[in-house]
């Protein structure tokens, strides 16, 4: 702040004055959020009025008077229909912190569309990322997308214990993958040689169990403890070689959730209703843009097929007739 003020305003301000100015601004930002929490129930009713069949749930803290906001879950009907109609049964789960004047976290579920791109499904505002909140989030989400016992579904997350327990409870038959980047980040703290790291990723992206065992044997020649350490998390959760067949997704990371977190980073600075509205608008615009691109591709392919058929008919007329 001191360097910015000096550069833009040509004024040398003391640290004490900068701290006082920052305190005033943060207090104003904090005061602005108080009014929005009081309007959350009105916001919920407006969402349900303008988006029928959506799932919008607000919980208050139990045994607290007067009632205090605890958490909120949002799953729009349009996102639900789009995901069920054209996306793979692959869902990434993750959370991120607020960056504004209030504390809290945003839990989200992100799917993969037919083009293997990000498709936001649902999100929730909670006080912190723990077992209770993830259990509540997954319960609502899995009922909405009709997961059942989880057979045929794939869920990708980091090694957050709350997600592991929730998926195991609500979708016991689902394939639950751990993000290989998180496993690699912990593993490379001790085994940091570049050659070893390349072998780790060769294990993670191995196309079959035979190749996985081959690369791991090569790693064991270089560092036996490192080859043993990668088994601390069972390879079926992070190595492509041991994934179940049928999901049509060989991803070993949860990058789409990380992309979503960065995509909404500006919204995470705002008060709660402004943040949720910013996310809603971004999702609405993205879905419409992707839909428009798809329609253009379909029209282009149709005109191309019509030209090919026309040329085919011309070629047929030019063929000589044989008795």
C-alpha cells in the first residue's frame, strides 16, 4: 500500500495511517455483509420463484437464538437438466476459501461435459470444510443427480477426509479417485529428484497394470523408499492403470475444480448474495456460450454433409451406364 500510494498519489504516508485506512475500509466491507445475511431467505424464495424445480436449502445453527445462518446449498434446475442430459458420470468435489471480509468456504461439484470441459453443477456456502458439511453437501447432491448406490459413477477429490467419508457413505459402489497432484505434492517433499518425479507421473498415467509395475520397478532401483511410499494411497485411487472400465474418463487429477476456483476468484471477494449472484451469472453465460458454439458446429457439419451429398449425386449422374 505504501509503495502504491507513493507511486500513484506522490505522497509518502506513514505505516500507522495506512493501517488505520485499511481498518476503516475492512470495517465498511464487513458492515456491508451484515445486511446481506439478513436477506438470504428472501434470496432463496426469489431463486425458487425464478428457477422452479431448483434445490436451494438454507440451514440455521441449531439451538441458537436468534437464528443464525449456518450453510446454504444451491443447485439450479437448468444445471441439473443439462448435466443429466449430456454430461459424463464424472464429478469433481472441492472447496475454496472466501477472500473478502467474512470467513467461510465454498464447496462445489464440477462435472465434465461431452467435450471434456468444465460443467458447474452445484455449490454451497459453509462455515468450514469438515465431515459434517461434506456429508450434508453430498447427501443433497447425490439425491439430485440420482447417484443411487454409486454404481457407474466416478468422483474425484483431494484427500480431504470429509469427502472420503461422505462418498463412502452415500455412494459406496462409486469409484472414488484421489487427485494425483495432491499425492505427488506430498510425495515430492521427500523424494524431490526430477528423474524420480517423472517416474511417479509415469506410474500415475500408466495405461495398464503391467506398465505400472514396470515403471515402479525402475523407480525402486533408484529409490526403494520412494517406490514404497507411492503405495501409501492405493494406486486404484490415483493410477490410470487400475481405474475401473466404463467411465470413459482417464483423468488422474482434479484440475477442473481448481479451474472453477480460479474462474470465480473475483466473486469470492464479494458479500454473500453478491458472490452467489456473480457465480450464477457466470455459469449462465458459460452454458449459453457453450450451447451457441455447439449449434454452430452442428449447422456447419450439416451444411458440409449437404455439400458432400450434392457432390455424390453429381458423381453418380456422370457415371457411364452399362447394359
